[in-house]
């Protein structure tokens, strides 16, 4: 799921997303005044990025990058590079907005353009979250259905029920979330070692950085862009910096943490695409099932490759189910002035609603789970351009931003990002409906 999981609650409350702050080692906590040095300094920056990567990297990202690597080898590696650069631009904008303004970004939208802007954005992010949730639910159900040779629907219902129940058992959730992070970590390290064993040709990999559009790749390119260039995640970055209480003097630290987190995400996507390109593409294997994706790990794990891949797929799916739904539900509640605290009934209802919507869509299209994951992420491209435009306009408003207003470089990348988003929306509309 290409959505960042950060806290949007007030300082005296504990929304669901604040639970992840408990995961930070002592050298990451705000009250620790000692400055980390050496390797601890790097871990202090990498820690939040790795946690974010595990939460954002859902089954959709895994599926899309695997399919692109298997079908086009390294030809579309450039898409990840472009998406990472644009994501950096909008995430740092969101961070500076959070530092410069005292109100939430949705409240700023409301003040600047009226209630309709806040409500539209809240509904838009809610729909984006619901779309990604379909992929998360399908991926989690798929991991069990293919492993045990059963239908996906019962597993999807069970996993969704577990997700909703965890809203009421925070301590259990923290333990389970750590397990999920370990699962995802095993999967990602597996692809790294597989990549080392496969020894892809460096020249061919570098050639993939040069922009090109192979025939029939448009929908997957749109889906990969939507997965890697997460405007909803950039939007939520403003909530993160306000929750941490960062001030104008913390801008450099905020930007560094944001950039490293995005580089981690981009590196993960590139690693999986290259692994699939090196292992699956030469064999002519087109990814049509999760079992096919698991074959990319065969050089490392042999006959156990598929089973371990399924474990990683479930970890990626379930860790995204809770986070994605929480972001969509809390932001929608904020837009409707219903509060942002997980303990409030309206927020819990909206979070649960996203989970139910995702599960329903996944069950209805259960026969085509992988295609559903790709389609769900591609559809989000219709919603995010307008949200991106709102972020860019606020970042250029001196009334709200003061000295942190966008510089020329920020606007250059911001405009390029808008062009890319609107262009992909048009192309995707033609591809799906015309």
C-alpha cells in the first residue's frame, strides 16, 4: 500500500497510529537528548524509513513490480526512479506545511477554499484507501488459499474480522505488528540475497533507467506510479511533523528522514523488479499467480520458495490492512469534523468500513485476485492529482508557509509531478473506458 502510517491525533491522545512510536529504540525517542553517533546515527534515520517501508509495501507493490520484471525485465526500472524523485518532492512539501501551520492540512484546506475542499479531500483519500484495501485483502486471502488449496473468501472474511477486532486490543496489535514486520523483513532480505545469487547484468539494469514504454505496459506503469508516488502518504506527512512537535529549526532533520524513508521504498521496489527480471524473464514465466511470483526466490530456497513467499505476501498484506484503513478512516473523520482519535466511535466505524469495503471487493472479484490488485491501485490515479494540486498551492502560500514557502526547485518538481499525475489519469481513463 502506497500510504504512510503516521499519527494525526492531538498530543494528549493516543490514536492507533501512535502505537508505532513505541517501536522506536531509545536513541530515536524525542526525550533522549543524547545525539547518536556512528552507526547509531544512521540507524536513527533508517529506523523510521524501514518501519514505513514495511507498512507501505503491500501486496500491490509486490505484485506490480514482480509482473513488470517478469514481462519486461529491466525496461521499466526508470518508472521507479521517477516516482521516487517526485515522491520526495511532495513528501518534503507536506513536511514543511506541517511545520509552518498550526492546523491540520485538512483544516487549512477548509480555511483556504471552504468546507467543500476539506470534505472532497477526505472523501478522496477515503476512496484511495478503500481501493488499496481491496488489494490488501485479496493478497492476504491469496496467501492462504493458494497454500492450502481452498477458496480465498473464508480467509478474507477471517483476516478482516481479525483486523477489526485489533482496533479494540492495542497491546495485541503491537505484538502482532512486530511479527508482521519480521515476516516482511525476511521476504525483502530473501529478494536481496536472490539478487546477489542471480547476478543480473549491470549494463542491462542501467539501461532500464532510460525511459521507454514497451507495448502493453501502460496499465502496469500507471499502477506502479500510483503505488510508488503516494500523494496520500505525502499529505499525511504534515500530520506526522505536527504530532512530533517539530519546529522550523527541525526542517533539515525532517527532510532527511522523509527522503531516506522514500529511498528505502524505492530500493525495495527496484530490488524485486530486478530479481524477477533476472530469474523469471529468461524462463518466459509471466506472473499470473502468487505461486509464479514465488519462483523468483527458487535459486535461494529451492522447493520452499513458494511457501516462504506466501508467508511474506501475508505479512505485507496484513501489515498494510490496519495501517491503510486507519489513515483513510481518521482523515475522513477529520474532514467531517468527527475527530481523529481512534477511541472515538465515528473513527472506528470509518476504519472498519474501509476494511469491509476492501474485503467485499476482494471476494466479489476473487477469481482474478492479482488483476484486482493491479486495477485497484491504478484507479487511484483519478483521485490523487487534485489532492496534489491542493498541496502545491498551500506550499506556495506565504500566508501559511512564511519562510518555508516553496522555492523554485520545489515548484519545478511539483509541477512535473502534477503533469505526470494528470497525464496518467487521462491515459488510464482511455485505457480502461475507451
